[in-house]
């Protein structure tokens, strides 16, 4: 995350990890950055829509 702070796939993975550990607000933040970094990331959009 330090070397590529706007890597959409890294934030998607982080969001999925947060969801598995029950940290929903952190997951929303990570997935929001994933979508912001790459608007074509359909998986991140789908997960974020499910949480909102």
C-alpha cells in the first residue's frame, strides 16, 4: 500500500479482508478508494453497492 497508494486491486483486497473480519466501515472506505482509483473496477463497485 505504501508503494502504490492508488492501486485499485490492493484496495479491493483490503476491503474484502475488512469485510471478512467484520470491519464494515473500513471496508466501505477501502472500496471507495478502489472505485475512485479505477472507475472500471466492477467487482469493487458491486461490493460497495451491496454495503450501502
